[in-house]
C-alpha cells in the first residue's frame, strides 16, 4: 500500500497544497489536497507531474564538470574545492566585483538557497547580485517608489466588485491580480457574486472570455490606454475627491498631462472602439472596491515602468486602498506581524544608488541591478569585468534578452556555474553544473509568498495562511544532489568566510540543517514555525483584531500621482507618431508585433523535458490570427522566419482565433544556442534573440523591449520584405 504525504508543490511560485503517494521510497502520484484551506484541492497539470520531474532520466543527479570532451561527473566535495580555489584566485586578481550572482524564478520556492547565496556575496564583498525580477516586472517596484506605497495595502480580491487586468491572465500564469491559489475558482466565485471585470489585452485570453469589458488593443499601447482611462475618470469626476485631496500630490499636473489623451486619440492609436474604452473606464471607476493589476507582457513592452505607474495612479484616483478600521486581509504568519496604517510609506529611491554598472549609465534601482546589462558586464574588458557567474534556479540563455550577446558572454566567463536540475541551454555552457534537490526532497515553507505583499496590487496570500512540509522522499539512490544553500555554505567554509544569514552569524564549522535555517528566516514571526508545523494541511491563522491603524498625526507623506519623470514619459508618448502598421519608427515598416505569453503546461524553461507536459507542443508555437495566415499564405505548421530590426528566429505557425490581427503571440524562455536552431520543432525558438539591450530600453533601469516587438514574417525559403 502506498503511503500518503501532505506537501507543498514547488513546480512554480503558487505553492499548492498537495497529497503525494509514496511507494518504496519513490513519489508515484500527486493530487490536490481538498482539505487545504487556501487551495480547496486545486493543483495544475504541472504539479501533477512532480514524480516525473523528480525521476526524469534527463535530471542532473551528480555534479558535472566541463572538459575537452564535454561534461563528466565529479564528486561534490571535489567540485566545491575546485570552485573555491578558482574563486579565491579570481577575487585576488580582479577584486570581488568580478563575481556575479543571478538568482531566478526557480530559486523563489527555496528561500534558504537565495538567502545563503546573497549572504555569500556579502561575505566576499560583491554587490553584483542580479535577479530575474529585473527583466520580468521591474516596473512594479520602480513605479511604487515613484508613486509611493500605501502602508495598509491594496483592497483584497475577495471583497471587490470590479477588477481590471492589464495584459494579465492569472488563470494560466498564476500571477497578475487574481490570487494564484486556485485562481479559476476564485474568479468564478467573484463573477458569481457580481464582480465586473475589465481586461485590456490583445488576446482573447481565458480571463478576457469572462470579462464584462474586453479592450482588445494593439500591443504596446497600454500606457496610452491607461492615460485615456485616467482622463475619462477625471473629466467625468469618477474619482474619489476626498482621497485625492487628502492623500495625494500632483493632481493638477496629472490632469494637464492627460488632457490630449482623448477617447478618439487613444482609440485610433491603440486601435480600439471608443465606446469600449469609455465603458472600461466607467465600469472600473463606477465600482466601490477593486484594483487594477498588470502582468508580465505589458511590463516587457516599452515603458513598463510608466504603465505600472499609471496602474497605481488609477487605483489611487479611485481610492482603492485599505482604510482605517478595516481588517487586515493578511497580517502575516511566518513574518513579523503587519499592522498597516492608513497612510503612505516614505518613498525609497527609485534608481541611481548602490552599485554603478559600467554600461548605459545604469545603477541599482528599486527593481534591482538589471540582468539585461550582465552580458555586457561579462564581455566588456577592463577594471570591474565580471569573470565568474553563479546562476541559481535560472537559465540565462533562455531568459535574458539579446540571446546572441548572452551566448557570447556565457562562453567568455572564467568560471561559469549553474545550480540546476537539468542540462539546460545555460548548463551546457557551464564549467560546473551542480544538480540540486527538488521540492519533495527537502523541507519547505510558504513564507516567500508572504514576502510579495503589496507587490503590484498583490496581497500575496489573500488570508494569513501558512504551511510547512518536511522531507517527503530522499533523492534517487546513488545520486549526489545538494540544496542550493549547501553550495554557498560549502564554498564559504573553504574560503574562510563568515556568513550572516537572515541577520544571524552562522556557525561555520557545524553545518546547519534546513529546518534550522528556516527557524532563522522565521525569527520574530507572528506565528512561530513550530505552531505552523502542527497543521499538516496548512492553516489560516486569522485574527480579526488586527485592523488598519489610523494615520500618524505627524505623517506628511503623500502618494505622488503627478511624478515629474512619469509626466515627462507621457509627454514623450504623445510626441510619438501614430502609425497604422506594427512599427514604432514610422520610417521602418513591420507587419506584426510579437507579444509574450504564458503556456499552461510549462513554467518558463521548466517542464519541457516531461513527456506528459509536451502532449500539445514540444516547440514554441507562433500563434497567429487565421485571417493574417490566409493573407500571408501560411498554413498551420509552416516554419517561418520572424525578423526584428535586430535578429531573427524560426517559428512554427499555429492558427489562433484568440489573437488579434497584426499580432504574433509566443512564449518566452524556449530554445537553445544558435547551433540548435534546426531543432525548432523539438525545442522551440527564443524570442529574447529578437531583443537588442542597447536599443529601446528604459534609460533609468535598463529594461529593454521584450514584448510588442515589431517583426516581419516569411517562409524560411522566401526572402523577407
């Protein structure tokens, strides 16, 4: 008989509560835990494949070292010895700045790993720490630094009568506004109680299908549309006048700058129906509660920071923040208690502080050092050149923009180390690949999802939920896999470094356990970790007495809805030519704009080595409107060349009526190095190759255009126009 264990799925960031069958020490089946109070038995197709992920024949189960004839096994202790020796030499020759860290999406569910990695970077004295958040949705924290953060947080989805999604499809992406904890059920329940949803998206997504209003726009015009909605709200006096007067600054500047964003101008530029635009604004502003939230696509499009800023402005105009006396939706569990106040927090700097990069006059910003500049930092010779890189839970070759430059950078490093579960496109180029433990092989806590509170309108967990999971299964017999934190702890030991983890100095002789590290991470939490462990299904630790506190009498902070930098950006948008084709530059003609999307059966570059998740596609479809296909003479399954003004990729055309004309919709994080392009039908193609990090980028934070990319298409045997 199989044993059943309760666990936390860590295939993605949603942390679903699951039941795992274990037979003879191996996980054999995963289903949702119907007794979990946050997920109600939900799990997705990816989570149900955890056994296949753990026992995948392509999984890296031993440390690998690159030699003349490729990669071969190396003992873990030997690998750490060699890496430590090389690091000491690199730091001696070039200084600590020569060592960089890239922590990415797959490090998020393993909080001890990324915390230990940053402790290691602090110990060697390098500030060159980068994360995938700097190229995913950096506009969120940067816009929040400009606008200000409301201390009590956003209004919860569960109490909202209206909601606006900008380029977000949480039912698939598990992010973007609807709580990602069984999002389809939460959306269904909200619509059933009468919530009206507005969706701004060039695709008829799963969420758009259920929207009260769908603004199916030209990609990349989200700032234009949001500015137009702001003008409607102001002109029709649909805003919360008391809140604006008492809690904001910059209203008159905002009113002035949106004046030319008339309904007719926005409708022409974004190619939308004027009446639909009016209905969208009136529907959202006419409600009493609910937020505007945005997804990855419009953040990767040009002016992502401006787009996120305008999202915050609409929320503030409509007064959609928690007020004094209301119950805090989530006062935290495994973090110190959060008692929000009905006031803005002091604004942190948005950019221009900390480590200064050597390219494009970039420095640290609220979204972190930009990974879009890391390839340049590796390739640019001279003082400060990056010589060593650790990639933790990430795949730069698939994720970073300007893939061809990234390819050269990966080959140029003196020490290139990947901590991964498979030989990814990046791992193949690394000197050392350390196979890491997977979710069922190590303890887990849900604390990371508490930490995203207030991030772009998200409340993290919508209620004070927490769960702990112990080790469910051991790694495969004979394997030598490590937890991420063990790698950096082991390197520090060998280099004679003292690590400070979560504010506490570690014993560098007696190796801690993961549980001990979790206790450090949860120090001072509202509910002790020991108490959370008593609830194997997870638990909601409610406390109705924790309510929003009044504004401090001496608080002078205001939410800035007329920020000078964002006003300047809106002026630049207005100065841009309005074109009928896909181009931003009227001197260049492009037929389509390529937009990024999520696929339900993959998680960035993860999942494409699991047969059950590849039933629909092994490749990366170029989804296209049937009318566009007919006009171009393309058939379903045709291989086409997709050309930007920077580079080109191959794509496999697939008919998609949900995609508007003039748009190509493709997922990011597919593909491999250029020499594998002929395998497009099996590995897909990488849209990041179309992006130029030195052109069309945010000059303050370095974010390049990674979506809404103007492109032309032609069959591979036809010349491009």
